[in-house]
C-alpha cells in the first residue's frame, strides 16, 4: 500500500533528485551545488542484488529504490523523518 507524506523541510535538509551512483558521485560538486548542506542530504539509489550486482525489480518489473531517509510512526500517530 502506497502512502504519500507532504512536509516542509528546513533549509538545512537537502533532497538529491538524481539516483546515487558511486561511479559518478563527486562530493565537491554536490557540496558546491547545495552550499555545504550535504550532511543532511536525502539520497536514493536503485537497489542491487548483493550476490549478482544486478538491479532488483518488484513484481511489476519496476526498479526497486532504497533511501537513506525513513519515516517513523509514533504511538500517538505522529511521524518523524530520520535522515542518515
């Protein structure tokens, strides 16, 4: 089941819209582009199978994504966003 959450992020949290790829990642370029706010950057990448290195697909054939950000739902129904 898909859930969508909308929130206003503080200025010190960045979102990288492009998939993370270690072969093309340049920390200096990213730091310049995001004015140093890279330590609180939400990133994502396509998931790879650990044994084969191939991209993982879901039951519909779409590439599976994974992120360094997680939503946590608390007992009172509120949510927090954890990055890192």
